[in-house]
C-alpha cells in the first residue's frame, strides 16, 4: 500500500497538524509499519517515576538532606544509584543545591517587638532618623562552626523558613548606656 505524502498532508492540515509531523508519521509507517512510539535508544533510567517522587518528597520535607543520605534511603528500597544521579534528577525537577541564606535567630517575642517598633515609628519625621546611630553587624557563633550549609531549594524559595540558616547574635553595650543588638537594629541617643 503506497501512501501519497501530499494527499495525507492535506488531510492532516485540515486537522491542524504541521507538515513535518505528518512527514515523520509517514516515515515511521514506511520504515517500521507502525505509528506507535518505539523504545528509545540508550540505557533506560534506573529511577522510576515513583522513586523520583519519593526523592522530591524527601527533599521537600528536609531540605538539608545530602545526596549520600538519599542514596542510603534508596538502597533500603533496593534502588542502587550513584549520588550524582540523584543530584541530576533533582536538578532536572528544578530543585538545586544552594548555600542557605543567613538570618538572625529570632524568637516570636523578638519578632513581635520589632513589629511593634516599626508600627510605632512608621510616621516619625526625618529629624528623628537623623539622630539614630546605625551600627554594623557583629556575630558570635553559638551553634557550631561558621561553615556553609547547603539546602535543596526551588527557585524563589531562598527566604522560606526551612531554607534559612539561623544564627545567634550578641548584644553589646558601651559605657554611655547605648545598647545594641547587632542585627538590623539601631540605637537612638
């Protein structure tokens, strides 16, 4: 049975298909006598869609988990893959390893006090702010070493609570009665 490409193209154009799509369908029919999708060349993936969802769920639950930890978790489920395969799969799904942003360790009490301060001084004139002494940040590491902490995160999620590295900061006072918490605060004289 000989198929005329021009005749088939005209019929499929009426259906809204492009000519190159029709050409590929006709080529596949002539060569393989079928139009179904044939198996791809190359090695099939070792990570099934179900395992892929499991990896994404684990990383979403705990962004600080390492690829080695994920590899050990998958080994318990009889899936043997290299840790770089896991990283590639995460990257393909839009989850990338990034250094966690540093933010001050604030309690709910601190957050409420800052919000109260902001609301009280929202309408203060420029002269008030000219008398404010802004200071630099100075930190003391209370929880572990000053090292980089990596987290798995999707784009535009860097400042979500679970993707931040919390830091403790110290309070300093000078002899003149000025006290500062060395983060995002100011001293008014």
